[in-house]
C-alpha cells in the first residue's frame, strides 16, 4: 500500500466563528504498523458532531476532554474494520467502534474500543441511533426529562440526530411533541414521517414565544434543548410548574467568542419549582448496553426511525462537519470513508 493511500485530517488553525475549510488540512501519511497489543484499522464510517467545535478553540482542556492541538488529527466516534490484530481482544475483520482519528488507516491500542454487534442493527447505527446521539436522546429524555404520558415535550434541533430520536421516544412514551427546526423540509419530515404533533420553523417565525404558546396550549412540561440562546428563553417562558429543562447542546453558541448573555431565570425556577439540568452522555456509561438493546428493539420494530445524511469520501469530512452549523442535515450527519470488506 503506497503512502498516498493513507491520509489524515488535522486542525490547521483555531477557527474564529464558524469553521471553514481553512480550519482543516489533509495530509498524506504513511501506513502504520501495529505494535504488540495494537490493531491496524481501516475507517468505514465517521460521525461528525457539533460538540467537537468546542475542542478546536485555543485554551485549557475542560472536563469534557482534551482540546485538539494544531497539526494534530481530529478525532470523533467512528466505525472501523480490523485489518491486522496484535491483540487478543479483537481479530482480523472485526468491526470496532470508538473515538478514532480522522485517518483512513491507523494503528491504535484497544482501550476504549468496542466490537460492533452485527446482530443488533445495521453497522452505521453504531454512529447514530445506537451511538452517542441516540444514547444522549435516550438518557437525557428518560433520566432527566422523565416525561409522563400526556405531558408536552418540546425539542429544539428536532430534525437532527439527537432531536429526531428524542421526538420519537417522547411519542413512544405517549407525550404531545412539538419540534423546533430550521426548514420546511425538516418540519414536513417531523410532522409527516415521524408523526410529531407540531413543528415550528424557527427561521420563519418572528415571535417564538407566542408560536410555542400556540403549539403548547397546556404549557411545556419537558424541554429537551440542543440549541440554547433565544430559543431556550422562548420555550422557558412557556414552561409549566415542575417542568424539566434538559440541556443537551447549545449549538447556537458554539461559534461565539463571548459568554452568552440572557435572562437570568433563577427566580422563575423558584416560582415554578422547575429544574434546568445539563448532562454528558457518558454520565450514563454503565447503562449503555441496556439502552442500546432498547433502542435496537424500537428500531427493529419500526417504532424508532432514523435518517442518515450520508456524505461519501474521506476528503469530505470537513465540509460535512461545517454543514452542521448551517443546518444541511436531516438526521445523522455522517461520512462513509470506505466499504466494509
Ligand atoms: N450532552 C451530550 O452528551 C451530547 C451528546 C451528543 C450531542 N450533543 C449535542 O446535541 C446537539 C445535537 O447534536 P446532533 O449531533 O444531533 O446534531 P444535529 O442536530 O444532527 O445537527 C445540528 C443541527 O443544529 C441546528 N443548528 C445549527 N446551528 C444552529 C443555530 N445557530 N441555531 C439553531 N439551530 C442550529 C441545525 O438544524 P436547523 O436546520 O434546525 O437549524 C443542524 O442541522 C448538539 O448541540 C450537540 O453538541 C450533546
């Protein structure tokens, strides 16, 4: 295999605002040889996630992980096939899932890698509905939102990977579901294909607070927030007594340098006995296997649908990532790098 056949994508500069193609650089690199205990992997599917934006800024590492350094390969959750194994944990041809570098081929230790169970659901579900985004939807909604039958659940970023899963689990639990998203195609998808009760196109709505009031005549019991900013304020203004605000993501603020300013809702939390709670999906790591089984059951029985926004080709990983910030995707934004052998 020649040098040109292996490539990596590194952070070329710290982005200012929304990342651009200059944020990334594609290098030709050698094909590595696995050492004892390592695997040689060929990347198949790469998940691109808005949350990676926060790791591209300069500065201190934070509790959620280490920041990317300049000229260092970016990493994200990926599926890969074992081409050569020097470990007893995996054998040649196994498909593994874990946090891997944006490289076509890489030699890595086995820590943090798991074998993908081909019986559970199709391979690519391990970077989508059975992966981090499906699990964030599952745990955030069920463990923090705790929706009860008949309650109203509002979800922002509703046509994305996390949001579309939240919307459907809330329907499975017997809730009225209102989804907020940024195009007519997304609202049609949510209302007609996923069967939510009402979609609101925030890009075409002048007064979000009134639109939510109209869509939620009984108020909001659970708000699953993927977006933050003004949308949070508009939904919170309609929240009920004992409501639960689940803070999963704040994509509206990922590209801002300044600390967000906004209403300080603490006094309303007292009046409403309401709760705002953030989480990272790995808070629930011990329960992942059980959750994946439930998600796979719903998926295989047709109760939980998912859509892939599948981009082909390693070189297109940066544009797929950048597209998340202009709402290019319906469902999970992912990149197919190579075929499974
Ligand atoms: N807490 C955790 O452990 C955890 C785990 C996974 C993901 N997350 C977070 O969950 C959220 C959703 O992630 P995902 O992977 O499912 O992404 P996604 O929703 O599939 O894709 C991002 C979507 O966000 C919307 N968006 C982009 N910029 C926006 C803005 N300025 N204002 C409003 N909406 C905007 C776009 O849809 P529109 O067309 O609707 O604008 C875009 O399609 C992200 O914030 C992510 O960081 C958190």
